[in-house]
């Protein structure tokens, strides 16, 4: 499963990219607002840090303006993936851009039928929002399982990009189901490295090593 980080904080991105475990980045208008920076500048900076796809979202709601915004975003770097909302105009834009060889991430997906439409429109990625789904008392991970089944039934190439990930269990379940990608905030990715028994084990080994009085270098 590929790991994308869901943030516009370039320091965090650079730090996580240094682990070699980061395959891409997703941003959205709220994350850009949170960064307090210029959208185009921040995307350009991220594209230099991470070679994988960097999702940059259009903000227009009509197809024609979406296409114009996508043209601006595409010029930033070769690894920009255009993010469009799962609406009729968004999927029209997805089809047009995908036919033109552009990677499109269809976002704000909340049903398996929507995911089916996105795949038919040639999306490179579909982003079902599991956390927001759970917030409504629905089962976000069941949505991922349904999309996996449907995409496998028809051999769709569209990658399932699990979004709105809130905790490590979402990551674990995504991997169990066989999602292609998950995107999570930096804190969730950092939490994946942690286990209290790892910390306790290190503590014990360090204490005993100190008693040997030796050093390796
Ligand atoms: C993904 O592309 C979205 O930007 C993101 O995962 C949304 O997450 P949220 O529901 O925590 O805002």
C-alpha cells in the first residue's frame, strides 16, 4: 500500500520524505488555508520534495473553469495530480483530463456508486473519505471494501486512495482490504511507528548496554 501524507506543511513533508516511505502528497483548500501560504507556491515546493503524485485541488464548480484552473496547476510540475470533486462537472473534467494523459484524483467520494462513476471517467485515484463517513454513523471501511470488490469485478485501474484517515486502525483496515493508497495527516503516520513495547524494549536494552561499559564506535 502506498503512503501519501495529507498536509500542506512543507516542513512535515520534508521530514517524512526523509524516511523514504512517502509515495505522494494530498492537499485540499482547507489545508492550504491552514498553511497560510500561497497555493501555487506551496504546491511547487511540495512537488520538488516528493517525486510521487501531489494532489492539487481545483476550486471552481463548473467544468469550463475547472479546466482553466487545471491548466494552471498542471504547469507547476510534472507530478501534479489534479483533484476534482465528485460532481457531474468534476467527472466531466476528470474524463477530459484523463483522456489527455493527466492523473486525476476524484475527491469527496462517499458511496461505491460514486466510485464506479469516477473509474468510468478514467480517474487515476478515487478518494473515499472514511473518517467523515464514520462521523455520520456509517461504516467508512465497508465503503472501501465495497469499492475494492467493484473495481476488482471490472478490472478498473483506478487506485483506491483512502482519505480522511483519522487513526492507525483506518490504516490497518485499508491494508487488510487491499486499498492501493492511504493518505493520512502527519500525526497518524508518525503514530504508526510507535508501540509501547518497542519503547520499553529499547529502555531495557539501553540500561543493560550501559552496564557493560562498552561502545560500538
Ligand atoms: C484527502 O485528500 C482529503 O484532503 C482529506 O483526507 C480530508 O480529511 P478530513 O476529513 O480529515 O478533512
